[in-house]
C-alpha cells in the first residue's frame, strides 16, 4: 500500500502527518528526556530556541540551535529553525541576502530541518517598528528560491481587518503578496466574557456559549475557516490549522479551558477544512508571562497534567490526518448551530448546488459536515461533533441505492460497507463523543468499492 503525502509533508521531508508544537524550546530544556517526551506525545515538529531571545542569529552563537537539531534527529522529529537571520526588517541592510545565504549553509544539510521561521502575525501597512506583510515579500521569495525543499514560515492572524477593511481582504493580501507554501492563521476560540470593559462586544463576538466550561466560542473562528477555504481554493494553497493547548489571559479575555473535547473539536474542524498540519499553541510552557498556565510540557520540560490528553488525541489526528492527506474539500455544511458566514445543510438545496450529495438527511444536534473527494472522484463525508462537551447520537441518511463504509479509526482501513457503525438500509447510526469525528466513504450504486486503505498508519 502506498502512503499518500500532502504538499506540506513533501516540503517538510516527513512520512507522517505533521503535528507542530508552537513556541521555542528554551535552551535550558535541551535535554534528551524533553525531546523523548515530545516524540512520545505524538508531536513530530517543534520550534528551536530563538523566538523572542536566545543565542542565535548574526550576533550570537548557533550552537544552541544545533544542539536541539541533533536531539531532534536522535528521536526522529523535525524542526523549524528560529534564527534571527531569517526575520525580515522594514529597512534591511544591503547585504541581507548574503546573511541569509550564510544561515542556510549552516542548516541546510541537517536531517532534522523542516524549514525556517520567518515571522508571526504580520499586518498590512504596519506603522510600528515591526515588519508588515509588504516588508517580508523579498525574504519569502528568496527563501523559496534558495531552499525550495523547505518551508518558509509566516503565520497570519486569523480574524480582524489587520490593516485592511476586513479579514477577507487581509488574508487575500497575505496569500497573494507572500505567495506562501501554505496558509496558516491563529484564532484563539474559547474565551470568557470580556465584561463591562467592552460593552456590546460579547453580543457580536459570541458564536455559542458553553456554560459547562464557563466560556463561549467566538464566531470569528468559523468565519475565518470559511474565508481561508475560499482563499485556499483561489490561490491553490494548502491550509494549516491551530488548536489552543494552553489556558492563558490576553487583553480583556481569558482563553480556555483546554479539555479533550476542545482539543478534538478544534483539531477535527481544521481537518474538515483540509488542514495539512495541526499546530498546538503552545507546546512548552511560556514562563516569561505569568498569565500562561502549564502547556503540553511544564516549565521544567516534563509532561504536564494535560500531556496524556494530547497523546491520546494525537493518535487520532495521525490516523485521520494521514488518511485525508490525499482528499480535496468540496464543501462544508453545518447542521444545528450555523456559524455566521457558513452554509446550513438542508435536504432541499437547489439543483445547481449538489456538493452535499448523496447525503439526503442527517439527525443530530450540532454537526459539521465536510464533503470531500479523491483523485479518482470517490466521495467522502467527514462528520464532526461540533460541541466540546455534549455527546451526540447521529444518523445519516443517503440517497436510494447509495451505501457507505466508515473508516476504522485504528488502522485507516475501509472494510465492507457497514462494517463500522450501525447500518440500517441506506442509513447509519453513530455515537459521537465531544468533538469526535468520523470519516465515511460514500459508494454509488454503479461503483464497486475496493475496500482499500487511504493510508498506512
């Protein structure tokens, strides 16, 4: 069986679905036990020392980065190199290209290098001292030319106008001007009420409340995914997705909590929109800021209290992400709660819109439905329980004579139609835990199912 790889996997030189732990590993945590813990958790990409400090770049020693790369190679994971020489400037020196060449020469042959960190959350026409999107075009072009088999990483903001009139314009500028190898944005989604400091904001910001967690999901989260999917198709550029991994305070909000249900829901939402990489913010605990709780690794680099949850969920992400690497997202619908800017699934859609076929109907409380296809025009349905707390009893109904086979979540195989789930004619019943997802292969009456694996896992 041949493993299907995504564009991002090829660029990163990886044989498995990439799961990235965001934020630099501090120099004092450059120990074998820390890197073994990263590997054992199912995270296969990390960020080296260097963001916000660290001895690296033109004025410092790269030894701390090289030590971490060597430790990564020993356990078999990849790295984004965070060397200041790859960071763009508003007014770069005349010899900046020679500086980049020197840095690439030092890292290019190391087997742990997946790519190079360039910038985080740029805006358009930034009037501060930070580089704006327009200031990093030359750096991105140069890195893509000189290191075409590595990623050049610029992460965008996931909501708001950011120097333009709206998010749609901002994310279009980011993609059109930078021509990134992938579209990556962050939007931290589960938050508490901002209170009286921002009157009226809650009513505009709230998607749905989760009283059991004392928080609400922001409407901008799904609006952002919808717009990114449109831009991804417009420029033929793959998507990466973020999952919040650490409760923390920021401005007027407290982001969190983080539970197995929130992790699954956000990760599977990203996969439903076609994300080729899942990123966790953050993997190491951010010790420089007292408003951050323990992340996946605690302040000492040891597994935190949440570590077992991530390890469990990562096994599922690896199976589903690998299986869906060769699939194309055709359309995304919602049933139950309909986020702003998203499409409601209904049985009687107009004849010109057949992207939901052959799904004739669905019973369930709050669902995300992603319709996908492969290169052979086989059709798939990825169903996500779009709630981080509530369980869901769901039944899907297909058109006459169609059948379905559910993917085995342990080995990514598709058996005889109806092997998994509870079939009854052309309907299937399934129980969904909070945030859980299931992948179905939809089989037309005139097409014989080959019962093949989508991926080796």
